């Protein structure tokens, strides 16, 4: 699977930086962060759901990159072609708020339901039991925009 991402991610990042970003930017952003040990800058595309000034993202606990987001560092998001500085909150443990966030996330990004192991009904509503099980293997990352400029506050 890692090989697929090494091939696909550069293409997705290039598309999200191009004038044609709207093909993906309604639910995919580019996250930029600095490695906590290496000091190297990383950029990855990741699915998101927007909730006001928050951007909800989920990744598998088995992935290692999210560990770089521990602490109070400011991260950069590229959302719909606009850079946004944001703080992040990592949520690794299961609780009702995370289950609600996952339900909101999957309502906006239904393509991620199957990889998360969550069934959607015919109306796109996630199965409650599946949500409770899925959050055990996922990390929720809540990015909160520090400031959204006028041109970016219309992002939907």
C-alpha cells in the first residue's frame, strides 16, 4: 500500500496546487508539517470534513506520520488552493465526541467509509456499531484555523 501512495500522492498534491484543484479540494487538503525527529518538511494529501473553522481528518493508528503532530506546533493546510495556518489536536482514544466526528467526516467524505470499515446505509448514514469499532483503529485530528482570510472563508 505504501508504494501506491508514493505514486499517487505527488499527483494529488500537484493537482491540489493547480488551477484545477476543485476536482479534489472539496474534501482533500495538503497538510504540511515538520518531522519531530528529522526536522524534515513533509506534505501529504489527506481527506477532510469541514466544521466551521475546524477541519476533521482521520488516519489509521498504524500510520506513523501523525505522531509528528504531537505538541503545540502550528501546521499549514492548503485548502481549496488557499494556505491556512492551523493548530491541531490529536485524539487517539475512543469517546462519543470522536464517534460523532467520524460520523460527520464520513457524511462529507463517504469514499473513506469502506477503508475505515464502516457501512453506510442507502441514505449515506454510517452504521453506529461500525463507527464505535472503527474509532479504535483511527486517530482523529482536529485542525483549527488560526485565521481564515476573506477568500478562504467561503470554502464549503
